[in-house]
C-alpha cells in the first residue's frame, strides 16, 4: 500500500481528497493535517466519512514528526502560503502533488500580476509538471512534483485546447465561467453564507480572473475571463466565445475533439441536437471525475461557443490529483475514480 498524507485536509478540497484516497484500493492515508481541528476526528468536519476512517487531524507544524510515514504528500494548502512552505514539503516526501495555485503558472511575473504578490520560490516553478493528464501524461509519468490546475482553468483548457492544437481558433477568447459556492472554499466568509448566496448570480470577477492566465498558458491564445457565482453548491461551467479560422465548420470541430479525446477515460464530447442535456451540464457530473466538453456553431459566420463542465472539487481538483497519482504509480487511471455521477441530482 502506498502511504499518503493530506496537508490542509479540513477544507472542501481536502475532504474530497480524503474521500477519494480512503476509498482507493492501493492507498493508505496515514496523516491528515489541520490546525483548527488538531486532535479531533476527521469525520467531524467531513461527516460523509463516518465509518470509513478513524483518522484524527494533526497540527500542520507536526507534519515533520511523521517523516518516513508517507510516500506522497498532497497539498490542499492556501495560495501564497504554499510557496513559502514548499522547501519544507519537498523534504518530507519523495512525491508532492500540489493543489494550490502557487506553481501553476510558468512565469513569476504573471503570477505576481494575478495573485498580487511576488513569487517567493521562483526557482522551484520549473521543477513542477502541470497535473492535467489529458495533455501532460508523459511528463506526469516521470515527475515527482505535480501542480494541479485550477477548476475553471481545467474546464477551459479541456474545452479549448483541441481546437487551438488543430489550428481552428484565431484571435482572442472570451470565457464566461460559472461556479458553485464550494469553489469559494470553506472559509469564504460572509459573502458565501446562505442569506447572501441564495438566489444570487454574483459576478465576483468581472475581468482578469486568475485562471485566464492558465488557459492562455495552455492554449497560446489571449483569454479574457469573467467569473460568476451561482446558487449551486458544486460545479463549474465555462462558455468560451471563439473566432474560428476560415473554412472551419461543425464537422471540423467535432473531428478535433474526437481525435484529441478518443482514448481519454474522463473527457466526453457532448454536443447533441436534441435532448435535455445537449451541452455539458455540471449538475450530472457531481462527485465524478468527468469533464464534458461541447460546442455550438454561431449564426454569425466564423463564430462558436465552446462549453466545458465538471465538478470543481473532483475533476477540477482532488480527482485530477488522484488521476495524476495513478499515472505516476503506473496504475489504471480510473482506480478509485469510478463513480459516474448522479441523475437525478
């Protein structure tokens, strides 16, 4: 059994990591850290884990005392804090899978622009591999340091990159992203309480959301991104308005997707003419590691709307991380990730 630790395990992403890893047939979770809940049972803040584990949280500063008790370290720690502690983390485990935003962007200046602070460990950035299996599988197989992309970035990249790789897009891309309340994290504050969130469609990033830099980095095309919080708890949906190269039609778009994702277990092309769910819908993906992608060609010649949807806590975070773990260990990619989602939900 591979022994793993989850740092920052009391939040939503940390809880999903625990759920997936505790149920993984080849993994043993030996350490879960939380300063707030140190000494208390994991199934307190994560009641869905009742009966599944007897783990108790340890304080973050006691992680070093557990040295040698785990092989892989999963980081569900805050942006900006993670980079400062990364040298410590790298000394504690052979493999580190980071779910913070601190090592996603290749350019420290781009990081500073979007996160509002200088990067304190720029020399470590090139040592991390992007944890998006569909486009970085070869590198993940050989990497001991993996940085999992953001949830909206993952949906946008998986929806757009097949088209950019095929040379079917031109000009800038406008991304309209919607996310459920869990995307704000467990400590989001008063703006995320039910009285403020219920019934609201709050545009919390009218422009320049930080995930746009990840999409630009992956596609090579300029991206302008708006993000809106909707009443759902889970889920991300991105609508990407694109300009098509001359002569690109619906058949060319469908062919690009099929060629890119024909052998991908967790990406499905959903672009149907009829039916209740004709385009990607995050509601039916809750709890699953799938990302659905699709498109609709516009009435105006040379335009289309490209759509991506996923569960922000699974394929947009913890599930992607476990998929990377499976690849790195040479295991089947779907191990521990077989759940298909619910309908109705």
